[in-house]
C-alpha cells in the first residue's frame, strides 16, 4: 500500500482497528480512523503539519500508535 499521508511505500497492519493502521519509512507508524477515511473525499493530508501532529502524539503517548481522526486532521490547503 501507499502511505495515506505522503504516498510513499507503506506496510498496512491487520489488527482489527476501525480504520487503517500502517507504517511508512517517512511518517512512521500511525492509524487513521474509518470515519475520517469516509469523509476524506479525495482531499490530501498536509504532510508537514501531519508529521508534526504525529510527533506530538508520540511524545504525549509514547507506548501507543498515534491516531489521526476528524478531531486532529490537517488537510492540505489549496492555493487560490
């Protein structure tokens, strides 16, 4: 699979998580909720902001997989 954040090669984990859990060489190990995936509608994640979010989540909860949800998502901004 490709990383949902940066589109690089990634490995998907099958562990019963309600969404997608994967590991990317560039973005690390993370999960994205199923509800966020459903509302994505082709939008792209803002790569730098999302990587910062993942670093913050890893710092706050070092023994858990960081989860991106609709509560903390950073979408790529379209330039006008």
